[in-house]
C-alpha cells in the first residue's frame, strides 16, 4: 500500500481499472488486468485501450494467447530475461480485434470459466481457514504427534517411476494451504524421490518457514525435501494433517531446523508436539468434519483442472476465429 501523496507524485505509474500490465523484466509473457487503482513497479509496462473500441477483458485474453508468444520472442536470453525497449516493443505487437460486441461475447465465455476457477480457489482458502479455526478450539492433552503419526522413508529410483505417476515438488505447494492445486508427472523426474500414498501429509522440510504442508490427493512421489508423514490409524489422517499444518507445529519446525542459508526440518523436530486426544468425542467429530471438507476440496481441485483445460483449449480457437462463440458456449455448457 502507498499513500495518496505518493500516488499523486508517481501518477504516470498508476493503473486504472481495465489497464493491462506486463513485466518487461523477469517473467516476460505474463499479463495482468487491473480491477482497481494500483501502482505498478518500474519493471512493468502498461497498455490502456479506448473502451469504445476494445474490451479490456478481450485484450487480456488476447495477450494470454498469441500475443504472449510474440512478447517472449522480444526478450533477451542472457541473464535475467528482459525487453530492451519495453514500450516500443509492446506497441509493435500485432493486435487484431473483431467488433466490440463480439469481443465482449468471447471474453464472456473465457471469463465464465475463469470465474469458476477463482470461486473454487476461494472455497479452498475458506475451507483451509475453517479447518484451522476448528482445530484451534480442540483441547490438547498428553498425546504427541509422534503417538498418532510416523515418518515414511520409502525411496524410489527415477527408472522405477511410471511416466504418468503424480509428482509433487515444493514448487507445487501454495503457502499455508493444505490442498494441493497442481502437481507434476513422473516423466519429469530425474533423481531419487520419496513415495507417498493417499491421505499422507506432505510437509516441506526445506525452509519450513514457507509453511508448505498439504494432504496427499492420491498416491505418487515427491521431492526428498518433503517429509512424508502418515497416520498410524488412517482414520486419524485428518487430525495428523491439521496438527502438521498448524502455525504452532510449523513454528516449532522453524525453531528446531538446522542450517542457516538452507534450513531443513526433521520429523524429530515436531514429533513431540502435543495434539488433541484422539479418543475424545469432540476430536472424532472434528475428524469427520475435516474428512468431509477434504472430499469437497479435492472435487474443487479436479473441477479446476477440467475448467483450465477447457479454457486453454478454447482461447486460441476463439482468438483465431476457428470456432464461433456459440460453438464455444455449447462446449462449456457441461463444464460451467
């Protein structure tokens, strides 16, 4: 956030709703659409369109598609990617557009898919916070995390990993969110990994202060910089997940981790943490609640994968005119 005085002084760097913003250093090819007044950094460039000529949402999707590749070709490949003459380069990008009503219809189809993805992501965040609040209300007793869970150290060589096996690296986590939204494939793996199964807890041990803890959405393999923690009784998986993802356990992992530049946590650093008594009726009710929430959140993640695939397939077809808006709307009827 900045003050009004600073905003006035740097008025040339202000974004208005509907402006497009592009990095000209670093993440070349990405684009954002401002939905409120904002300040952009000096590593960004702005595009503003006459609203009576170009729909800003249509322009956003255009630059998410073919124009994205054109910007990438303008970036230097030495050191940090950058565009030498940012504004001149942006102005040179070819931008063809249909009449405004058709732009709005095209953007409407793509926005509908994206809006549902955003809604599902909001649901995941809300569910995560709800689980944390419910867990914080449980009384802790004499039980330890190590009494109800254990670390699994099953390794697998890259040659033994199936190409379609799910792979989870630290880059696939969202910070302080227990639901994984994406993962890689075994075909991308070139080194020894750890094996996990459905409902295991994946705990990022490298730089634990990044708070990367999630429930495994199925079986797969993960980076060896991730602890695989398994409930001794599968019925308590939700309790183990909630404990491992709590701020207190992550803080304990940070406090006990070894290394200055690349600190790593160990299972013994958190195994002594006290947890709610698994035998209490309120703990059992909590576990049932989290199990139900987990199923709903995993369904939202799967739905987002379908929505993103449909959106990404329709984007170039709509922009190139290879498919009509009516045909696109028919395709997404069963998705949105």
